[in-house]
C-alpha cells in the first residue's frame, strides 16, 4: 500500500491557523497536565531499587506480588520478560536496605533456585540521569540549528527546532496524561524521534528550497504559499509511506515485545505521528510566515524614501 499525490495540489497553507490552534491548545493542555498530574517517573529517575528474578516456571504478575507479600514487601512495579515469562523485573520506590536485600535474595534463592540480582538508584544518580537527558536534547537542538542554518538559512533552523520541541513535548504530554512510567528507554525513544523528525523536516525544507530556485517570481506571501503547497504535495506521499513503514515496526514491538520495552515502542508510535505532523504542518508553515515577513521588510526598506525624510 502506498500513497501518491503528485497529480493534485492541496492547499495546506489555507489551514495553517487550524494547525497552529491545535498545536497551541495541545501545548496548553500538556502544561496543565504536567503541573497537575506530573510524570510517572520510574526508579531510573527517582530513588528506588529493582529486583530481577529468574524462575524455572512461568511467572505471573499476581504470583510475583504474592511471593513478595509472603515476606512483607509490596512492589510498586512488576514487569515480566522471557519467552515464557520466566523472568520478572520488580521495582520498589525507595532504596532497599542491605538487610532487606539479603532477606529477598535468601527467600527467592530458596523458592526459585536462583538468587535474584538487586540494583539500586539513589536520588543523586536519578537527578543526574534526568539532567543528562535534558542536556542531550539541548545539544542535539543546537547542533541541528547550526547544521540547518549552514545548509539552508537561519529561518529553516529555528522552524525545525520549534517542530522538534513540539514533538518531544507531545510525547511527554501523552505520557503524563496516561501516567505511563518514564524511564531510560523513554529518553531513548525521544532522542530517536528527534533524529527521525529532523530528517523528515529537512526533506521537506530541501524540496521548498529547490522549488524556490525554480520559481521565477517570489515577492510576497501568495508566491511563498504556492511554493510551500507545491513542496508539501510533492513530499506528502513520501512522508506517509515512510512513517507507515516505521509505525508497523514500532507497533509490532509494542504488541509482541516484552513489557520492559513497551513504553519505548509506545513513545515511538506517538512521536512518529507527531513528527510527521510537525514537519509538514508546523515547521513549513512557521517558515512561510517568517519568510513572508522578511520579504515584506526587505521590500519596504528598498522602497525610495520621500525627499526630505530620513532613510530608515
């Protein structure tokens, strides 16, 4: 299945205010969600402990909870893994004491025949992981601005970064709404979407630049709008076909993959849709408005000034 829109031209620019309104409302909703619900941070970003169990028999989430209840523990999270769910990763918010770790290891070594491994994350490490994730996104954004500015122009770079921040915030807002656990794979998914989205945006911008060169007259907003509509129509089929291919792969991981990577796959699915939307309906529209203002300013400054009045 593939899509082809080469023989028709769609007026995307006409609906630009709808695109901006949708993105603005969703951003406002995301801010409200973060201020009220916040993010469901996993032990990767908060202090906590994780116990990895291995059993010779298939495990169930309820069964693991009951086993821990036998020794007086209540896990905050249980994730099953393995071909037959013979492995379980059990999370506790708050760091387990050495005595508690010894008690857990002794109990499950007797019951399951394998001593579980226990890893802990203290608050300092959690804060450092969160800070490093933010720094990674900022460094990637700065590098993208520099690259796009050198290859195209500054307006392209700024529009691309706005689209990238929109995509990242879109994923964060959805995870806040659904209260899905945010962990290290989530950060990996966000950075993956940043790379995918900028690639899609650059393809669109490259087509706009080529059509700008082929167009003899580009003097006002209407001329720019015609170029943008033509470019988006030419890249629409490529964007839809590409994102569907990746969505099918991410959906397969989400459905058939283990619980440990399910949040990663879901973040990819959300980010892929947001990235395709922003590259076509947000970044290009922002560039159009800013470029039109730039042309208008140049046209005004190049007009001859009335005699006796100072030149601006």
